[in-house]
C-alpha cells in the first residue's frame, strides 16, 4: 500500500487496486442480492452479472500484469458505503418492496463502477497503455450494459408496485 502517490503510474496502480477491491466486494454483494431478490428474473440478472464481474476481476488482474505490477487490493470505501446502505435499507423494507430497494442500490453501484472505469481509462490513455485501455473498456461496456438492464428492471418493478398500491 502506498503512503504517498508521487507518479501517475503510482496513482493509476493504486486506483486499479481500489477497482479490484470494488469488483471483489461487488461479487460478494451480488451473491447476497441474488438470495434476497424476490423476482426470479432479478435473481437471474444478478447471477449473470456475477459471471461478468468474475471476468472483470480477471481483466483488472491482466491490467496489473500489463503494467508490470502485482495485483494488490487497495481500499474502496465508496463501495463499502453503498453496500452498508443497501443492507440497512433491505432490513427495514417490506418484502413487497425489496426488489425496488435492491435495484436502487444496484443503480448506485453501477454508476460508481462506470465512473471508476472512465477515470482509469483516461489515465491509461494518458500513459500510452492501449492494452490496458482495452481491458478496462471491456469492463466499462459491461457496466454500462448492466446499468441499462437495471434501469429497465427498475421501471418494471416501479410500475408493478404502483399498480398494486392503486
């Protein structure tokens, strides 16, 4: 772990390690969310995203290798905060609304992941690392695709909940 980041490569390596921690945390979260989801379709989406997340972890590990660095976990407090908030919200929510709460947290997570990958890609481009950019862009595209699925599922769940409330 770095005490002070003095070079662009150190900053990039640190942020890449934070992204590794982020994806490992998300992988754990997806298992929990798959279990808590009420809808079978949502359970399947989380299972599929877990498989993608495993590939994203491998891509980050390959990016470390391409940079000549050993993969190292670094703190990612933002994802821990999203996880903590999500668990607290699920605990206090009626089962009929759990999927809406889960999808809200999933959207927050996807937005965070997208921002992380956009920043890493910018840094990798600036350092002239096209092979790393390719790996990170693959992760970014998967996250953007997942966000769209989360949006669609959120609309569907919201419409169902509004229909039941009326």
